[in-house]
C-alpha cells in the first residue's frame, strides 16, 4: 500500500484520493472493470504531446469514467480534486460536453465524497443519491432549452 501524500495546506493530494478510491473500487467485483482512468495528466515533451493530441487526447478529461448506464445516464464522469482544488476551464468544458451527451457528471473533493457518489450512482436508487452540485444546477439552468 502506498503512502498517502499531503499538500502544504494539510489536505490529501488528488493523486492520493484517486488511489484510495480505486483501491475501494477493486474490492467490488461488479466495479473492477467498469471504473477506469484515462491518464491525461503529467508533463510531456512537445513532440510527444503533439503525438497524443493527434491520436485524440483531449485536455480536461475527467479522472474516472464509470462504464455503466444508470438512472437514465449513459455513464458517469467523475473529476477528483483535493479539498481546495479548482476545476480548470478545460475540465469544466469537458464536464459540460459530457452532460450534454447524457452522462452523469460530478466533481468530488474527498475520498468519502467520491466513494459515496460512485456507490450511489452504481448501487442505490436515484432518490438516495446526493443532490447535484451548484455547478451542475447552473449548467442545467443555462442549457435548459437544449436539454429539453
């Protein structure tokens, strides 16, 4: 088991949150192959970055994808952030695009929140899931006419 990394602020790093969430996912036989990560982070050389872009890599892709249709959604995209983490413009654009295509989207700021959202999305009745974040409410209000 790897060591938990903390930021200067004292909060758990995004990488540690993701590793802990994926450890939890791996103990569930139904989720093991259905929750996946797209390695979209990190520094690259200009040449390698161009190659990845030419191959279809997109900036802002969320940390986790749940390949499971539930609650009228085609799947779920989960963006993980540390306690004080900020969603970038590229990430917000990606989440908006995915919501427009019928995917459940959520930004989670802790291990517990991410596990609760994944568990709620995958295993619980929709009424038992957490209410949408302010970001999602604002999105739906701004694009109400398109989503209808």
